[in-house]
C-alpha cells in the first residue's frame, strides 16, 4: 500500500498531530512538497502533502485562508502540514477554521521535526511500496509461467483472475471466448463484442477500456506480435489496476501472446502436412494419406467428410484483413471449441481448401453463417461438396469447384453441391451470355407479336409445355388446333429452324425459361 496521511501520523519519529480533516486520513500521499507561495497550485500535480511555515501567508485573515484552503482542496492536495514554532506558535484560528469547514486534513508539525524528515518518510514508503509491487509482480510472473507450461492458457487466465481479485477472459482471433475465470465471466465477456471489434480494427499491440463497464472496470488487451490481432484478453476489476496487478496483466499478455504465436507456427507446420495429405487424396492414394494423417488428424479420414473450397468474392481484393485467413481462423476456432479436427490448406494466394467432418460443428457453422449471405457482404465465395470418403476425394474436389462456380454466378456466399443435384438446371443458366443467346433467339418472334399479327411466343410456350400435343396446347390457348398448327409453321419460317428437331425444341424451351421478354422490353 502507498503511504497515507494516517501512516504518516502513526510514524513515531515524525510526531505529527491531526488538527482537522480526521475523516480523510486514508487518502494516499503521492509526494511531500514544501512551498511558501501564496498560490502554489500551478506547480502541483495533485496527491501532495503540502508543507508550509506560513512565511508569506496572511494566515490570520479568514477570507484569505478560506480561498487558500479551497484552492488547495480543488487542486487535489491531500493535506497541509503546518510548522509550529517557526513563524506562528500555533496554527492560526483563521487557517484552522477554514480547514475544518472544508474537512481538509491539517497536520501540526512540531519544530523539532524538519520538513526533510517528512519528505524522506514519504519517499521511503513509496519506494517500499514499489519494491513490494515489483517483487509481487516477479512472483506472479513465475507463477503464471509455471501455469502456462503445465496447463496452458486456461490456467493462465484462472491465475490472473485470482491475482487481480476480479475476472479474466481470453478471446481467439474470431472473437469467441475460449477461456474465462470465474465461469460466470464468460457471459460478461460475451457482452463486449462492440469493444472487441474496435480493438481488432487496430494494429497489435493495442488496448482499450470497455464502454459497457457495468459494475466493474474492464480493460481489453490485444494479443499478437504482427499487424493483425490474434486474440484478446479482457480483465475486469472493481477499480483501476494497481502496480502489482499491472505486472500480472503484462505477464499474462506476454505468455498468451507467446502461446498464440507458437500455435501459429504449429499451424503452419500442420498446413504443410495437410497439403501433402490433400495431394495424396487427390492423387488416389487414400491409404498413404491415412498413414500420414492418422496421428495428427485422428479419425477425420475414417468417416465421411466434406471438402470446402473458398475464394475471395472479388479477385485481387486488397481488403484488410484478407478474407481467406480470417475464414481459416474462424473455422479453426470452431473446430477447437468443438474438439474436432480439420485439414486447412491454402491452395494458393486466392484459394482455401478445407476438409471437415460431415455433420460436425465446422460444416454446421459455415453453412449457418454463409448460406443466406450475398458474396459481396461475406467477402468470400464457398463451394461445399457432398459427403465423401478418402477414395472419392478427387470427385469431391470437382464437386466443390462446381458449387463454387455456381455460387459466384449467383452472387451467393455459399452453395452446396447437394443443392445443385436436387434443384433445377434453369437457375444455372442465369448469366449474361445465356440471356443474350435467349434474347437473340426469340427476338424475331417478339418482333412479330409486337405488330399484332398473332401470339407466336405464347403459342410456342404452350405447345412445348404440352410436348407437342396439339389438342391440349390449343385448349390451353383457347384456339383451334389448326390455328396452332399455322402458328407453329410461322415460328419455323421466322426462325428458319424445324420444330421436329429435339435440339431445337430444347434450346427454344430453355430460351423461354431464361428470358421473359425481348431486350429492352
């Protein structure tokens, strides 16, 4: 604890006595300062015990003393030490009354106690407090280091919370809470999303005070040594951190950052191994892939898995942070929380390949997060294969490529290959080239109908939808079958193509399904 007015009064060698402000003696003293100025405030920082002999003060004037005491109090001066027997035999009544009216601590300093003795006592007490804080900090550092080596980040968070007499929480790169102590702190930490986002937007290292403080004071500290934030630490306490607590927090940040960077080094090694496993799978060597991956990836290759292929939504996008590493970190975080294994391989600077367990948390989180999003909003485009096994990995890769192509065509963030097989082929044709073909093919018929000389487009649609059955198509149109036959002959004449050709009928049907009218209609 730093020195207080009470500890100075209790100092047997100083012989100080309290004459006013007894209820404020627990105030910490940051320094002891001597000044005989009538207005010393411009030269003070606050927290000082001011020592005076009243050599230049009109200490017997009530108005002057009231102004003097109020100004000292407003400036944060913690108390006034008045030397007895130098210029005044006792503290003048005007000063004593002013101090009592303000509740301002006023100490009588006997003549035999030099001001230098008080300054030394304050300085020694401050030094002793700082030494205790540093010593405690080193001890905390040793304890946190032992916890990190023995039990990992969770133990570091738990020990830190105990040392600061508050709570602590650790976030991963995606912003998810991965450790908290006590257990209830996970809910408190989960409410700091907005503050965490502000911290993640800044280059590491960075810190911020949470705006949503509630009943405690919360500091957020980023983790990581590069530009990007790799995680964050939240510390909640009832008051501002003291010196010893600050040492504990800084030690925890260093240890957690080291753990994060070490994890990233291991992750890079895993990615290289994962790339080798993926090449074996795509080359039709599932047994070799299992042999290499068994210890690291467990049973991932022994059960159905999904192959996920992702690209940035805008090729060459210089977004910060880049979307694919963010996606990879988010999926890794989900897998870690769920206790799942996955293979994450940056296939190139613009493509990411992920193998994840079918029916697991990673696939569920990915589909839930991206299925309803537009590609531009998500920043990524993802194709997801059907469930497969190691022997069919090459086919799954093609499926994910096909799904990725459709996702990009549709402007969707994620498309599953199973959805393609269960849906219609028509939406796959909705691009500019196909619409241009359809418009060009049907334009002569729309131009004919625009003159009011018949309804060839509607007649063609009805006839094709009835598979060339004249009576049924004519009934749908409400015309005689001979009228419909005449219209179909006009279609053939205008288009210069025979409706007896099944390829022609297919192309015309797809053109009718692709466009609702002529260009510019």
